[in-house]
């Protein structure tokens, strides 16, 4: 069922490609606001130690880098982060994403992220990797310099920026703290074994995606002050700090890419679920064989509406959905242990990448649940249930396919360090 089209890959492509197909790339460049200085004078190389590398590994797993670049959330899997190996793993961007053969059409190809000097990231500095994650700038066309602005021609921001192609979700990860982005760069450069795998360059429009990354769609950086248009102050003000922590995790983990509004809490329908047919996407064997069975995934309303959204579930049920992949509507409100795990689990469909975000800390997952329950305005948008696999997706989520929880000890066969 998985083949070359993993669930994380499907999830991101469905959301981002729908927007690219709808908006096109014909409008002029619209820059976001100036952000704080990205790189710090304390160079990343001064902070490369085992603790930093392990932190980077944790962030790579929970943010789903392997969902596109290889290996999913399993650092012991063959080809982990080594890039695609066949045309079947490419992403079509543009009108062809919904209608094969339609124009415009560009093929984007997840790159080799291992530190191989010729085919991977070995030829780029950690600062160039940082700038890719913070500003979306392609390392190969961006100088190794500190960037202090997001306005073309100012603060070392390129006058003619060349952006990473969708569906690379840098517009989500830019909300991560500087230290987290430096840690990811350190792990990619110093925690992985180099793998020689040459991936062909991605295709793109003449403006290198500049007109696609608008503030209106993806929100501003930094994020707007809380509460934004789709948000509300918690009634219990003692929850405010946890609500803000959950908001941070929701933005940087790209929840809005599927559930609405991308990283823009001012957007109408932010996290209120799919609102158009183009936001519903298939998973299953049909991705590789059109005659095979297909299951339609419908991103749900995450706002706290008591009937249409998460208002009918407890924070513990939301926690169990993120940590264990258990559908809240089919799982009792109780702590999940090996003894209390359902004998016949009802899992979330593979559009939801719980097998990646489960690697988050307990505190971060609880903060997300608190934000969804207490930091959002309720929206009455009733969503049809996603299609369910006959076995509740139980045979789909194997350790071989999605890795183990907790992750295997560092270093695995694909990693270096001790």
C-alpha cells in the first residue's frame, strides 16, 4: 500500500499543491515583513555537540522530514533522508496536480539531505541550511551570509530570491526558534552518514515560486500577536501560557496545511477543516494503480465547536490521537498504556501524520490539545468522516513502515556519533 507514496508525502502535497494550483504563479512578488536576524554571530559550528545533534534528530523526526526525503520517521530505514530514487516519488505542481496532463506543470523532487559532498548537503554550510529553513532560500543559489531581512535586496536577502519548491513546508518551520533550526542543520551535517544519491533538480516557474509564497496565504513571519482573528483568549487565564505554547507547535508543525488556513491564524477557516473538494485527498493503492481501492481523507474541523469540532472530546482524547493515532470518536477518555491500548484500535487515516508527531514531548502534545480546546474560536463546519480501511488501518502502521516509538537509539545504521 505504501510503495513510494507515503502518507506524510500525500498529506503535504494535497494541501500545498491545491493552493498552488488555485493561485497560480502569475502575480508579482509579495514580500513578507522583515523578520528578526536569522543567523547568530555565535556560529552553529561552535554549538555542534552530541546534545545539539540529538535535538536536531528529534526535530527531524517529529517534523516529518523523512516523509518526503526518505525513511518516514524511521532513522534505521533504508534511504533515510537520502532523497527520492524513482520518478514515482516526484510531486507534480500546478494544474496537473489535480488533472494529469494539464498545464502549467512542474515536477519537484525531494533532495538528498545527507552530508554527501557531491549529491547531498555536504557542500553547503550550516548557515545556508538555516537560511533555507527560515527563509525558504535554495542553498545552492544563496550565499553563506547572515540574513537580517526578508525584503529582496535588504539585509543580505537576495535581490532575486530563488525559493525552495512546494511542498517543502519552510513557511511552517520558519516559526521554529533559531536554536531548533541550528540543531536541525547540525544533525544533517554531522549526525548522518553521507549517501551518494544524485536527485535531479526540481522544476519551477521563472520567478522561482516568489509569487506563490504570499503573506495572505501562508501568514506573516513572525506570526501575528495572539489572539488573531480565528483565536480567542482562554476563559481560564491560567491556561494562557500553555495555549501560546500549543499555538507555536501548531504553526511550526503545519497543522493548517491540511486543516485550513496554513500558518495564518488570521485566515478564515483556520483549522476548521477542508472547505473545498481540492482539499480532500486519496490514499491507498490507487495512488500507484488507478484501478485499485482508494480511500478519501477529509481533514477534520479542529476548532472547539461542541458538535462539529473538538469540543466533544477531552484534551486526553486529543493527546491520545496525536501520540497513539487513535481516533477520538472511537477511543474512551483514559490514559493509554500497554495494558489499556484498545484490542481493536480505530486509527486515524494516514493523511494524519501522527506516527511522526508522536515523537513530540508529552508537554508539547498537551499544549496543542489545550490550544485547540481553549485558544481557537469554535467554527460550525461539519465534516464528513474520512473513509476507513476495513481493519482500521491497523496493518498499515507497522514498525517496519513507520518506525518504532520511541525512536531507535542513536546512532542507527544511517547515523554517525556515539
